[in-house]
């Protein structure tokens, strides 16, 4: 499992997030251990109150347990993973909560521990927890026989297209995959050796090179979104400065936005709106199917839960009926028969618990398989939509050039020479300054 974690505060906010159905098909509060309340929000409020008696601000340790795609670990597997993490970090017997989330045909768990030692009223120090979690993650991959990611084997092999939460949110706003955006910038960077060449490569893909607020280089798209060149291209800011020169030669972000807006004719804006509407139309039908499937799956799980609960009560009553009462019960206690019956009941109760868990895991696994089939359709539709949106950006760049007044042959020749030789930085960015 891939393990991600951090120390944090804000118990009530975290509880609301963990129980939110906004982006999840299913949310299950599996365990609340070591708290007075069984309700997650009230339990985390207990942590808030206890932490108030200390100076600790990040009084919780929150971890996400993410199995690889296509794997179907059982509830017991998640519990073992959580136990391994708390042993490695010295959090044994600390209050904890486990919440399962399911979305996009994958199931993962969030585990939250209290860092406050209630007896000493001190926070437990968790040093170098990222390195420790990496060791636990490797062991879990080996134990389950899963193919280990290259980046987990060797940090130098980490995915160069990995992205931050902010980059994911920005890509979501523009309807693209964050890895697609990074790939686009990397291609532009690798296939250009000068500022004019890089600017032209970006321009052909619907981006305008500009000067950022911190003297760095950024790219602005037709929506006005700003992308940091060094971060998106996966290169150092020093390398960007060496190749692109002084950012003062570039237009500012506001100037770039104004220039783009000036070139966005009403005809082009209508074309953009129509293209984006058509790209989103196919997604709505699949989203409706996803919503319907999630509702049906929740109903199936509830039916199984009710059936298992009914059977558990009946079996518990049957086991209780075996225990002798009155004089017979006293005699059985003296002769040891009562202890044997109780031990048998405990074994049967444990077996019944494992059986019920297996039935739940089987249902969840079958539903995840069905959900993955739909997710594949959603992924293919999304890829087509994103490909269309990438082409749309290129079309916008071409239409903008068509709408601009025709330049003189002398100016076009100057631009051509600038791209060829890499001179006259800033002369080929299509801006009148």
C-alpha cells in the first residue's frame, strides 16, 4: 500500500471531510477506538478538548492507506496495515479512527491517531515518519505480492509528472489532467533551445509566456489561468532563467490576460463555449450511470447488513441458550462444564464474525469490479474530452492569429530569424507593449 500521512490539527474539520460523500461513492466509519463517543465528530472534539491542555497544535496523525489499482485487500488487510503503522511510529494503544472511502472503483482507508499521551499530557514525538512509512509500505507490497512502484524502490525513480494538490485543482478547473499539462510543458521545453522558440511552442498550444509576480516565468492560457513554467516543465528555476533570460522582457500576467482577451473575438468565444459544452455532454450520461450504480450498491450493502445482523442476533441467542442456569449452572461451574460451553461459544462467535466479514468483503469486491468496468468507460470518455480540449487550445491559437491584422513581410522575416537564431528575446511574443 502507498502510505501518505501528516501531523495536523482541526479535528472537527477533519471529521466532516472524512464523512463527506461529495466525491465518494461510499463512505464507511469502520472503527472508533479509545474514545468515549462512537460518533466520529464527537470523538475528534474530545481530541480538541484534550489537546487544549497542551501546547501541541498538530495533535493528530492522519494517514491514508492506498492499495494499488486492481487490488482488493480485505478489511483485515487494512487493519493489519494500520497496526503495522502504529507499531512503527510508537502509536500503540493511542485512540484511533478508521474510515473507508470508495471512488473511481478503488477503496482506500483513512486512519487518524491521537498524538496526545493523556496520562502525561504530552504529544508523542514522531520523528522521520516519512522514512518509516516507506519501510512499512515496502513490507506491505512484499507481503501481498503486489508489484512495487519504481519510486518506492528507489526515490530517484519517482514519477517526474507527479503533481501537488494545487496543481490538481488548477488542472481540474481547466478540464485537463495535471499530467497532461506537465507533459505539454516538458515537450515544449525539450523541443526548444531559446526564449522565442519556447514561447512559440507554448503559443501553438494555446499558452502565452509572461512574467510572474516573483520575477519568474509563467504561462497564461485563454482562461487566464497562470502556470509556473519551472514547476510544470519539471526543471530548475535557474535553468529556466539561463535559457529564457531576463523576465523583464516579458509582458506581465495582467498584460498577457488583456492581450489574450483583446484577441478573443465574440465568434471565437462562442466557438469555445460550444466546444466545451459538447465535451462535457458525454460525461453527464456516464455520471448519471455512476450515481445510479452507487445508489444500487448502497442498497445491496444495507440489505446484506440487515441480513447479517438478523442472523447474528439469532446465533447469539442460540449460544446464550446453551449456558445452564439455576442449580444446573452452579453445578456446571463447579465441574468445569460451564467454562467449556463458554469457550465453545467464543470460538463460534469469532468464526461467525470472520464469516460475516468475508461475506461483506466478497460483496464489496464484486461491486468494485462492476464499478471498475464503468470507470474504464469514464476514463476513456475523459481522455477523449481532454484530448478535444487540448486541440481546442491549439485551435484558439490559430484562430487568434487569423483574426490579428496581417503583419508586414519585414516583420514576419524578423520573427522567423528570431526563432531561428534565438535572438531578440521578447520580439516574437505577439504583444504590443
